[in-house]
């Protein structure tokens, strides 16, 4: 799964891939103990890992955009874009 995520998100985000794999395996333990094994466990793992990585990348990009706007406002008295 780490190799799969690294191909999608790049080697610069290797730590993200490793964290997402650990998180995905924990989710699998929780979900599969309650609902049983899915029809295609490897596909389930890959889809959950990919979706989680996308969520984290989006959250990081959103946070960076907010920080940039705040810095602009503080330093240059810019009006923040809505």
C-alpha cells in the first residue's frame, strides 16, 4: 500500500503514505470485526487508504491557503478573499 500511495502522491509524501497505511489497517481491524471481511479485502484497503490520503492532502492545502491569507492580512493589511 505504501508503494501504491507513493506512486500517486509522490515520494516527497512518503511519511504521509506510511501514516495512512497504519491508519487504514486500524480501520480495517475495527470495521472487519464488526461487519466481517469485505468481498475484496485488498480493494477495500486500497480504496480506504487512497481516500484518507486525499483527505489529508486537501486538509493540508486548505490549511496552507488559510495561513497565506492570514499572513498577507497581517503583513500588508490586505483584505482576505472570500
